[in-house]
C-alpha cells in the first residue's frame, strides 16, 4: 500500500517539475515518485555491485578462513534411520 508524503518546493522548482512531468505524461506526484524510485534503485544497484566486487576480490581469503563447510558442527552425511516396520 502506498503512503502519502508531503514535500515543500519553492514556486520556481515546482513549476519546472510540473513542466517536466507534463512532458513525460505524468502528474507531478508520479514524476516525483519516479525520481525517488530511480534514485533508490540506483543506490541499491551501486551497493550490490560494490558488494559483489568486494566478495570477488576476497573469495580466496573467505575460503581460507571459512572453508566450504557452510554448516559447521553438522555431520557430512544425513543421519541414517531404522526402516519402519511394514504394517
């Protein structure tokens, strides 16, 4: 569910924003929402790219420190259970 947010703009900025929104076939509300969403998505994409780059650069270090055992303390093989009696 979308939430309403109020913003204050000076008259010159509001007029310019309304003009840009109109040229894109959007309401001022839709234009502002699109700008915010694009900024959030760009920030998220930049963070994920940075994280992927960091992990790729230090994969050998992580493997040496942690190894491939993702669940330490658990047995390598599943526990064997006794067969059930046929009813």
